[in-house]
C-alpha cells in the first residue's frame, strides 16, 4: 500500500493534465497486476472478479487519458508523445 504522503509526492509540482496522465499509467499498472493475479488464481469465480477489476482499471485509465489528451498532455499517455504536458 502506498502511503498518502508518497501519493502526494508523485503528483507534486505537476499540472492537472500531468497528474491525470500519471494516474492513467498507474491504473494500467494496476490492471496488469490484476491480470497477473488472475492467471495464478485457481478459483474460477475469483479469477473472474480479478479480470473484472482489471477492466475497471483500464476504463479509469482511458477516462484519464482522454481528459489529459484534451488538455494538451499527451506525453505520458497511450496516445503518443507528440507534445509534452504543459506545466
């Protein structure tokens, strides 16, 4: 578990668009972890729950990426790196 102080430090000094882009990356990392857990889960129902959780993380990431892209921040998103995030 990440402590709140660490979470704050991750976002400190970043614009709102940069924060959204960073959180989108973290959401995708979470989705990957859920899928890894699902691969190792012997119980089918628990496996399904983990895969559903992964999909929710991906949905959250898409929402944040769409918003950060609209704000001109594409440097940290899945959509490309044509422009850096503005401060």
